[in-house]
C-alpha cells in the first residue's frame, strides 16, 4: 500500500471508493451532497481541496483506493486539523492507524506544532486510532452533533507534533 498526494488523476478511483463506501461513511457522518457523487463532483472536490491550506492523500493498493487522509485548516501558528476515511473492506486492518501515522509524519515535515481531530461517540474505532497515535482528549461537546435524528457527544483530540 502506498500513500499518494491526491490529485486529478485520482478522480475515477476516488469516485469508486466513495460510491462503494457511501452507506458505510453515512452511518457515522452526515452525507455529502448528491452532486459530489459524479466524476465532475469529485473533480471539483479535489480542485477545492488543492485550493485550501492543507494536504490530501489517498492510500492505494493495486490501483484501488482503500482510504484517504487529510491535513486541513493549517493556521499560521502551526496548528491544523486532520481527518481520514477508511473503506469498509479495510476496517480492522490497521489502515486508520497508518493514515494518522502518515499525517503526523507529513505534519512534522511541514513544521506544524499541533494537530486536532474530531470524533463523535458513534465511532469508537476512530477514537481508538487517535489514542493509539498519541492524541489526547481536549474537549467534550455533550450532545453537540446530530446524525440520523440522534444526538451524539463530540470529542476534540489534540497531539503535539514533535
């Protein structure tokens, strides 16, 4: 498996990944807009990411996307937020941990100071990945997130980048 910086050559592979895992992702987070799920929608998404302050990656094996990972909202003080998505077929295989480990490595190369990540309590596996990668709980937002008509607690995690 290999991390590659996300670019327009990944449009069709990323669309296939997002379509295959749409229901899986939507069981944890709010759905993307319907317009995203097309070649032009994914291409626009990639261009938008490239225009933002951050770094985006796909994790490929045999030309197939298994996960994606992002560093976003890079601030002048050296703080940034991370996020990642692991396809359903790749869950439980250490891919989430590999994504976060890769993002921490990239953050070091970029000279960042602190990474943050958000998770809601319907996704304990993501919480475990963050804890296993040296993140610590910074903030709890009781019933701060609604998903599929239910309220969930949100958690903000931090990790110093040394």
